[in-house]
C-alpha cells in the first residue's frame, strides 16, 4: 500500500472526535431560542423552584470542568466550577452562562434564560349575539418576561403563546371550542361559558367563567304522540304511538299531540302543513300547539315552528309524514265465542270510519245486538246468556270523513262454540 494513504488512514483513525456540549433543563414545559442568538435558549417552568439545569457531557476529553455564572447587574458572576455538569439554584428571570473546559482549554460557552410565566387575569365579554351565533372574546393580562443580549444590553420581551379552550354548561355541540374569539351556536338558555387559557404549551393555565344571561335564540325540539284508541280491529295496526318524529300511517281521525322540548324564552308556536298527496280536501284542524286532528285522506308534512316573540328569532322542525288512508270496512263470516281468547267476538275490521252502525239479527229477524262503536263487537250473548249456535245475519253501515265515502255490508254470520 502507498505509504501516504497508510499514514492518512492512521491519522484519521486516531483523530479526536468533535467535542460539543449543550445546556439542558429538567422540569421545563416549553423552550425557544433567544431573539438575539439561535444558540441561546429560553426555558419556561410551571414551578421553577423544582427545576434544574445541566449540560450534556462533551465527547472525548480527559478533565472536563463546568463553570456556571449568573448574569447580575450587567455582568457575569461565577457561582460554581466543578466536574459536575448539574446546576440547581436557578431563579425566575435568571440568565446563566456555562463555560466548558478540558484541562483548562475552553471547549464552548453557552447561555440560557429561565422563566416562570403567569397568566394574571382573564376577562370575557360578548363581541356580538344574534339568532344564530354568539361570539365571545377572552382578553388576558400576563406577567412580563424580559431578557437581554449580554453583549449589547438590548432588552427583549417574551410574547406569550396562549391557547384557549371553551366549554359550556349546559354543554353545547361540539363540547369544546378553541380560539380567543370563538364563534359558537347561539344559546337558547342561560349558559355559563368557561375558558381555560394555556401559555407555553400548558406551562401555566388560568380558568375563567362567564354567565350569558340574555339569550335571544330558540332551538326547536318537537316530537309527537298519536292517540291510541286501542281497538284491535282498527286498521292499520301500529306498534308505536309516543315520541314519534318519523312517518305515521293511520286511520282517521288521527289525533296528534305535540311534545314540546324546545329551548328559549318568550315562546310562541305555529304549525304548518304541506299536503304531499291528497284528494283535494282541506288541511287538518288544530287546537293551538296541543292537539291536531287529521281526518281527511292525504299525506301531510308537518312543520312546527317556535319563535321568541321579543327577539324575533325562530327555529323549526319538520316532523315525519302523516298519512291518512281512506275508509275500509270488512267483516268475517264466522266467530267462536268459547272463551279461548281467539275469535271470541264478532267485530268489523275498519279504517277511517266517522259514523258506524252494526245490527245483528237471528234467523227470525229478531235484533240480538246493536252498536254504533266500531271498536265494539258482539260477544255471542243475548241478555247475558249464551246465544244458540247457528246462523245469524248482520247489517253494517259506515261513512268516512271524506265526501262520498260510504260502505255497507250485509251477510250471514255463523256462530260456533266448539265445546
């Protein structure tokens, strides 16, 4: 091998690695560079009394010493020199210089500043409030954090990076909002807003509350119940009648009761209908917000609006389509009143019936039962005693709620007891 390259390789192998050091901190929540030098650091602490400084030991070296100095009265005053890189006695707003030497030869010099920031006060006020939005503003006052360039004496002020997190009681959606001036949905009830201001990545936080006592918005929240006549022979069969918000298909009259869970003050209500499918009949009748009666054939979209009569703010909910079906009338030709709970009464099956009459005769034309209630049936008794098995005859007439709706049934009826 060429001697030149041989000596070069040996020289590179035994050359000392670069010697570097750096100030590090224990217990700080945030750090940033000084404005006058990117190598000097600012450390921020939640509790500076429990914090400490140290240095990363440089690579290489045989007798490393660390000299710590404090910056006081525009000059550096030595505090300690030792082989231990740790320094414990730091103070709020203090500047410290570290000089690192190896056998008395300087390896590097580093400067840092230490602070315990504090948000002193938060004030909250309303920027504006309307029917849809509320904007609040949080202003903070903070403890001044000052440092200077040790070489020139020029003074700098630390700008606080502050994050704001808002919550409310009652809770809003979303549950949290951020920003100094958040734009939020307008509340419809007295609401307490709480903001947490956080400085230097949570190094110091402060909380404040604000009561918004004059809400002008309203929030519509409605559902409806349908009166259940509990007639098993009435079509169509529905299994839910309360707290409805979706579609409902029913037999006239459908009596709707509005459930009001709306929020707001000075409330008044209106109910509007849109006939999606109809035969030309008028809209349903309504009695304020409490009761609405649907009796005409058609499909109705029902919109309920709530309004704050003082502010004029309003909101609405469109509830599910309510479909009213036309008249229907059917009757069986046999029943078995034997007490087994199955087909024990003779009843007409009906839908959307306004006027009803059912008369039952025996084979000699004697009337044995009569009712004008479509939900009522004949239990197979005459004057409280079991009627004889055999053939009977019925006449059923019914009229509906719409013009021209009339149905009439006449036929034989067979009574069997089976026991």
